[in-house]
């Protein structure tokens, strides 16, 4: 994936001021793991670790910080 190839909507200054953060939702299942309702806590942690490992390879505009929901503070 190359962030420079993405086509983005041009926000006005007022619209841009409203955006504090974004999130990426991983909505497909991984091979060897059941769909959401059938996943155990151990499997969820394993999936999260795989996603974090992949996201840690992002560079440039795609690079960011991962905030696990269980330990994320109100300030994050």
C-alpha cells in the first residue's frame, strides 16, 4: 500500500479541525481463526498481535501508534 496513491477528500479548515483521530477496523477473519463471535480471548490477543506486527511495518503517512482498547486512556 502506498499512501501517496490514495485519493483523499479535501477538507475545509473547519472540517479538519473536527477530526481528532481515525481508526482502522479489521473486518475480515484470518485463516485458521473463527469469525468474531466464536473467537476466544486468547485468539483475539493472537489476532491483535498479528495486526500490530503488520501495522508496525507501515511507514510515512501510514505510520501511527496502536492503542489497545483495554489499556487506552481517555486522553488517548
